[in-house]
């Protein structure tokens, strides 16, 4: 039997036959008799390529030889569909649809991940199997503050994050098939992972009362907590909020791209948030109008560890027991849940908090149920009346 690792000199030019059973035996893997044995490849000039599997070697040779002849005669358009070949064209089309920079960047990262790990040709029968191994086992490298990768530390991604990578890969596969670059939509059978439904960690009414009490106003993290609870800001957005972006007369807060402290807006989108009257009163007392930033800090503003430490201190100061999952970001979850319960307008809430998809906002409907009884007597407006809880 010929060595499967060497090309058979008796085969016609452009024809390659691989014995898949022998390859598995050589790797010490079990052979499944139900799987066809011979993989026939027809390759011309490195650009035109087709493959097919057969039970008999003679049938594989005859098909590959006939396919090479058809390609040379111009009767067959078989070719490789390499990911990198059509990557730039695909990204240009996404930009022409005016999709967000974050979405386009994630699409590019997903396709580069496939290419760099061996899933290169969509017309290759093994592409879907390679893509499965890459996407289902995707992990995130843990990085230091300076951006360098920590050795031997990887974070296992959640099913929802992996599903976003799978969706990006499937969209590209469909695009290649629709444009005639790929023979078929090879990733159509790829299934998403099952997501475990989790309730958003939010503050209870009693915790919110104690946390926003004026007695805690001397704590350095109290003002930042108020910004997150009244405006639904993320930690980085609250830390980078500039004094000039608080428009008292218009009753609006402009959440825009911060400068000089290394933070970036998620999805690169600027937005306007209603300035809550209760927050305006707090800011007039606590904010220095001459300072550049609303929140005073003598440390780098991109300091997630410091934010968590300060938040835990504030919880102890307010007499709140730390629960699993409770973090500074829980203030944002609380704001969204309260706004959903108070206004019931998902679109307005989505626009206010900067969610890319309405589906993300709708996930807060369940956590909003706990607040309905407390907000039903509030005035019918777009403001939170947390002092009346």
C-alpha cells in the first residue's frame, strides 16, 4: 500500500488521493467503517480547487482526473475560497451598511482567528469541522494593565460570547455562498451553544436607599456611584465624564468620547442621557465647576481593581452585605431595570444606555418586575425618583 504522506507518482497532474482510514491509523485514532475512505482533490494552479470523498480508490481517481480536465477546459469553475482572499471585500461591505465599528472589528477578529488556526478554505470538506474546534473552544487571553499577555492564563468565554463568534462566522459563510465565492453555505449546520439564563445582579430598594444616603457623601466613590445609578453609565464612562458635558440648563448629560485617560466608549457611540433632577442637586453640591472631570481621582482612571475595592468599601460603610455578583456595574443594571419598570419604553431605554441591540435591553424585563410596586406611584415622566423609594 502506498505511503499516504507521499504523492503517488502514477496519478495525473493536479490529482491527489488521500487514504483517510490509513491517516487515522497512523495517528493512532479509531477507524469508522461508515466514513468514506478516499478523499479526492483536483487542484490547478493553486487557485482552482475541488474535492470529494469516495468509497473506492478507482472512483476517486476517475472523478479527480475528469474534474481537472473540466477545469482546464473552462467547463468547471471549481476554486479555493480562502478566508483571507475575500476578507477585505466583506469588511468593506459591512462598512457600507454603516454597521458599528465594534461589530466590524469583531467580524475581522473572528475571521482572522479561523484563518490563523487552519480553517482557511470554505470549499474544503474539513472546513466546518476545523471551525467547530476553533469556535467552540475559543478562550480569551488574560492581559496585564500594560496590555501584555499573562503566561499560561486564559479565560473561558461564556456561551453568549462564543455564540457571537459563531454568528459572525456563519454570516461570512452565507455571504460567500450568496456571491458565488463558495460552493455552498458550509457553516449553515453549525449550531450555537445553549446559553444559561442568568438574572442581572441589581441592588434592592433598601440597598439603594442606604447607598445613596447623603451620610456617605464623604466617600471618594460615592459620587461615581450616583452617576451610575442615576444615569446608567458604565464605570469607565462615569470616570471619564467631563464637567463641560453636564448641561444643567438643557437637563442633559452628554456621554461622549473621553480624552486623555485611556478609556473608550463601547461600540464607539456617543449618546445623550436625561439629567435627573435629584442628580443635578447632588452635582451642584459635590462637583467642582472648574475641574476637568466630574469625579476627582489621583490615580489612573482606567483602574478596575480600584473601582471594585472602593465600591466594596462603600457597601460596608452603608451597612450592606456583599452578595455574589454585586459589583460597580450592578448600579448600571439597577438603573436600566428601574427605567424599564418606570417607563416601559424599551426603545427609549436602549437609546439612553447605549445598547447596540434591543434584545440586550429586553433581558432586563425580568429584573424590572421587582421594582414595579415601588415605581407605580411615581410621576409619569422620564426621571427616576430614588428619594421617594
